[in-house]
């Protein structure tokens, strides 16, 4: 449910398309492809060139916020973590991860807000706010080129399996699941667009459709709307476990943040 698949206008055509397609099952390791590979050469060049990648403006904003002192503790992220280009290198490749104190998965946005509350004495930033996206993409950008590396220990696998259940669950008025598009029919055409595998290794991404940067969870909610299903709220357990499963599903792919998508 992540990638270039747009909201479809012909619900009947989509149902017929999926009914006629053969079921491929979960994508094997050697077949995993970043959504980057399904884009046009022009969009690939836009992502590759930092001077024209629009997501890099948010990276610069995040760099400024990293140094800004906030909250009752009058601390900046840099006061604890120092130079992000060193301290945050490869960090995003391991998120979402299980927080031992909370005994549940936390994504980068959740970790940033937890640090604000605990260490800065500052209020959490709103989901999809410019500031939270900027800090998240700044941290994620330090892992660009590193492979997604989600552990497969017993505790993490419990939540990965919970996220898999959300991924394969049929939902909404169209009675569709994420897996029907992104496992079973990737590489096929729908309304002229190629269905990608739906990996989250480029997030936060700048989507031309949005004309802005956005998180994985924003994209998940968009797809749920497209399925005519009730979207989970930002930060809901179903969202975070699904996000964890998707990261695990895309393990081995390179972090691209900030990616560009149609």
C-alpha cells in the first residue's frame, strides 16, 4: 500500500483486475525491488540529485531543528547526540524497533517525540507536522545507503507477525488487502501505473501527488482510504506494527531518504 499506486476511480475494474490475477504470495528475498526501480528515469534523476530533490529542503530544516534548544530543559538534540552525521549513521535502518520500556515497537517519529518529552521537557510534535517530518527525514538521511536491518528475535517477530496480519487482512468496501496489490500483483499495470512492491525504505518521501513530504503512516492511511476502509489513526498500534512488518519485509534494501515518488 506504499508507492506509486494512486487512488483508483474504477472500483469495479480494480476488483476484476485482482480477481483475474494469479496469487504470487510473499515476495522472495531475491525478488525484492525498491519502488525507485518502478519510477521513470526523470524521477530517478530528481531523487538522485540533492540539488533538485525537493525533500532535501526538509533535511536542511531538520538540521536547524537538531541544534535548536527547546523545552523546560533548554536542550537541543545535539546536546545529547552530538553531530548527527556521526551519531545517527545507520540508526534509521533499524527502525521501527522494540522499546524495552514500552514493550512495543516505536518508529522514528515516536522516538523523536519520546526524546522531546523525556530529555527536553518539550511537548511532542504533531503527526505530519513540518517540524516532526523535518527532524525525522534529517535523522533518516544519515542512514542513506545503509541496508534495512530489522532483527528477527522472538520479541520482534511477535510484532512483525501482528503487522503481517494487518497486511494480509481484507478491509473496506472493496474487500481488499495490502498483499493483493503489493505481493500478488507487483510489476503489473493498473490505470497506466506500475504497481510497486510497496517498501518503506525511502520514507519520509516527497510525493509529487502531495507536493510535500510525508510519512509512511500518511501513505498507509491514503491506501486505506483508497480501499474504502476506515483508516487507523496516526500512531495506532496497527499502524506501527504494520510499519515494522513492512520494514522487515524490505530488509536488505537501501535507505533512500528522502526519496521522491510520483
